[in-house]
C-alpha cells in the first residue's frame, strides 16, 4: 500500500487497493422509535453455563443474531461489509451509557447469523430487519421500501449511496472491473485480503498513522466469520444497487458523516451526492479521516451522534 499522505488515486484504488472500493460503504446507523422483530424469535436453550444469544428467524428461515443493550429511546445500528455488529461496540457502549437502548445485528451470512445461499441482496437485507434494523445502503433501501413511519432520524457514516458503480448517469463511479478484483481477492485468499484491507480502511498508510495491530486483528476476525457466499454476493449488492430514488424518499432529519480521506468510499461519489438528494440532511466532513473513523475517531463520532440525537429530540418536542 502507498505511504503517501494524499488520497489514493483512481488507478491506485483499481490496482493494489482494489478491494477497498466497496468495502464497508454499508456503514450506517438508523434510529427507530420501536424495534419490531422480522418474524419470530428463535427458540432459546437454557443449558447450565451457556450464555443465551438473541436471535430472530426471518420469513425464509434465516437466523439473525442481534445485540440489545440498555433502556431508553432506541438506536439501531447496521454494520458494513465484511464486519458484524461488533464493529459498533464503541458507539453502542457510549450511547448505552447515555440513556439509549442500542441494538445491532449481524447481517445474514455475516458474524453469528446463519449463512443462507440465497437472499444476499439489498432488498432482502432490508426486509429481514423491518423495524428491527437495516448498512448505509441497507437502511436507505429499507426506507425506500417501507417508509419512515418507524424511523425518527438517521445517520449515514461512510455510506455507499447513491451508487458505487460507474454508469452513464453516474460517471464518477468505479468501473465494474474494480469490483471484479474485489471478488477475485475474496475468492482466492480472503484471509490475506482482509488483512491487507485494514491498511487503507483505517488510513494506516499515512506517515503519521498510529497503527493498532489489535484493531487490524479485530477486523480480520470479523471478516473471517462471513460466509464465502455472503461475502461474495454482498459485493454486487453494495456496488451495483442504485439508491438514488430511495434517498429522495428520506423525510426525517439525517446526519451524514464522512472523512475526506476515505480510501474505501471516496466522498465525492457518495456523501456529497447523498447530501443533495436527502431533503433534511446535514453533512459533516471530517478532514483527513479514513473510512474506519468510527474506530480511529470514536470519541468524535460518538459526540456528533449524541449531539444530533439530542438536537433532533428537542426539535421534535
């Protein structure tokens, strides 16, 4: 990976950093008034000495794991590819300590959820978690399909919408070959692929970066918990889904957070465009911040989310 302090060029992204292009552009947090289970609760075993896991079963029989902590207004998190609910631990602990009920799930095929062959697409991701949860595109698609009746406000962090793929109507996107390289990396040696991905993801290729091996190891571990089918299919979902019309349907206060040094989801083709399509949105750009800023700049991100929540609540009162 390059050690330059400047953002990676289009050519760099398409070669050594190809995998970074669509990596977690699905990172988003949504806030719903009350969670509603997608279908039914999975039966829980009560073996002595065995911790219970919160599960729901979707209509097609897929088991979805979720965390549910604290009490108060509900804040629902949806993680990015190839991670799981643990990616939000810093935000969930902070908000839970500040009077909110926090919920995060492992998307189908990811983490502790089951690994179905089918349904690894944005529509199913959204329908799995109607009212219970939804990453960037997942939540936007949820609103596009189900409206904002159960959503009071939203926060998009490093999110992929409107569209990552380059098309005639989206000339600033990336060519299909970029995402083919991601698929090739996942198929050939996803373990090494995820290890390499942590460098641009957290901006660790900057000369002044303080590299945490623990952070890199945690990312790798979460990535290796994804089913190969889920990891492969999700690449198409986050790169080729056009969220333009979904963004236009968002009619609740929305905070958009994005780093201008994001090497995974470049800000010019994502947040800057989304901010123009969402009527009641506020864009906050973090100078020099990487894609993984929820980890590297957790205190700042946490404070901005909490401030937005409280401000929106006061406005609604």
